[in-house]
C-alpha cells in the first residue's frame, strides 16, 4: 500500500525529508507562535492572546472563537489589507438572525487550497482522465473553479457540472463526456448512479454534505470501488482532510490546521472519543481563525494508519445541529434501492416526504418498506418517477425543513 499523497504534499510544502509526529508538532508550534505574533501586531480580534506559547498543549488555555464571533466581528479577524483580498465568501446560517458569516481569502490562500485539492485528488484521478465536478461554479475562484484548477494540475480533464442542473442535464453530461471520476455531494452521486447504473463513473470523491454509512454502502455497491470522503469548510479554506488508500479515516492537513476534539464543556477528550472539532488555521494569510468551534462532530481515530502516514485521521463527520436528523434519515431511507432523492418537512407531529424514484411503479413498494413513524412522529410520503425537469431536492446541505417557514417545499425542478 502506498503512503497517503498528503504525506508527500506536507513534506514538499515544509521542505523536510521525513514526516513523523515530532516534525508535525514542531511545525505546528512554530507556525502557531508566528501567527500569535502577527495577531499581536495587528491588534485586532485576537489582540489579547499571548504572543507565544511554550508548548502545543498550551493552546487549550486560549478562548474559543464561535460562530457568533465570526458573524459579528469577522472583519476584525482579517490580518491583511483590502488590496490583498482575492475572494470573500458570505453565507447565512440557518436558525440565526443578524449578519451572515463572511470569510476572506488572499490569492496565496486560494493557491494553497488548489495545491491541497490536487494532492487529495491524485489518489483517484490520473492524467488524461475526466473528472465531473458537481460543485458550485460562482466565478472569481469559487469552489468549483478551485477544484477545476486542482484537476488540471494533475493533467486530467475537468468536466464542470455545477450544482444547478436538472437530472436530465446531468445525465447528458455523463453520456456525452463519460467522466471517470465524480467530485461532489454524496447523495447526488448516488442519485446519478441509480438513474444511470451502467455509466462511466468508476471512482468518487464526496464532499459538501454528510455521507452516512447507508449512503456510502449504496454508492460503493454500484461503483464496485471504495469511496473517497473529503472534509472541508469555508472557515478552514475549503480543504481540510482527505481519505488515503487505507480507507480508514481522513488525514487532516496538520501542517496548516491544528485540530482538537472537545466535549460539550469545551474540554479536550481522549484520543478515540467523539466530540466537536475545533480548528486553528496556522497558515491562512487573510483570516486565520484560532480555536474555532466548527459545530461538526467527529473523533481522531486511535492508532497508526496502515498507509504509514502520521497525520491524524478524522472519523466520519456529522453535524451537531438540525442537519443531524437528516443524516440519520438518509442513512435509513437510501437503503431502499429505487429512491433517487427526497425532500422532507416537519409540521407538528408529522413528517412528510416528497420524493423521486427510478420508476413510476415503485411508490407502493417504497411505502411498504418505509417506517410508519420516525422518533415518535408520523412519517408520510408521496413519490413520483424522476422526470426530465426534476433536479436534486437540495442544492445545499440536506436538512429537515419546517413546513410553516419553508418557502419551497416541492421537489426542486427547473
């Protein structure tokens, strides 16, 4: 088994011959202290932090940065001039009021993300092959554009598919371009595989949403190959951790990101125990967050990775809020093989599914296989065959919707 490509990437970026835990710890402490000095000189949001720490363990003594901090004081976290900002990503957070979150990136930040993407993608993309990118293309080095640059670094051919097409349009891309690899959300990959099981896709890197075990198994059963989960977020520069050939967790980009797992009280948990992921971005130029609480639940896998890479491995990622229930539903519902996609909403003590199937005569069988209740709530459903104008039921992260507040309950179509 080959060592993770990320191991080679870290050695190249840091100019070292071998990578072991001592080297990683030294890199992290040196970069952390360099960052604290930058923060002190900037006199911004983190101005009251110490200028230096003696050991990595001392990081735990620093306060957390929260989502509320990011929404309300994000501008004071920026360490560069406006002229150095290449991209700003803004988005609203479900269930909150007031300003949305904004994260800033320099060209150097984006270049490092592209380089990381290329390292991770090199595990499953080969020169001359085609890679379908089902991620948002928003211009000015958006996520789709950065992935495309990463694919091109591997001398492969990117096939932009975006995240707004109908299933008909996506299947036409599959039929015409015949991509070897898929890059995008896990449920969308499963939808396409169920609509076109004999297509060209051989491998998949999934990101952008939770991938519960039931969805993973359904995808791998059709592909006949293992899936490559990736973890990233806007706050960490889009790229954070990626799967290696051992398929035993996702190696964290530890030369750029210090990860901690904490319990509900904010205390670090022993290695191997589950908790919330906290990140410190030691290499970010524009907006390096310190001890940022991600709201994502995971753990560091104990023991050494069979691939030989010493970088810590994250287990499966799940959200800790409203999206967690959707992940649990997906894990069960997508075990039914005729389901293409579905949207679910809540009203009082009822849950209602509006879903798409592979064939028009499957509604009765699906209803028979679905549970009549979910956690004490009645579960009802309406199903129809996926038509030419239907598209993915969620364009962003999947979640159970509140029927009274939802402005668009129907299955999305164009």
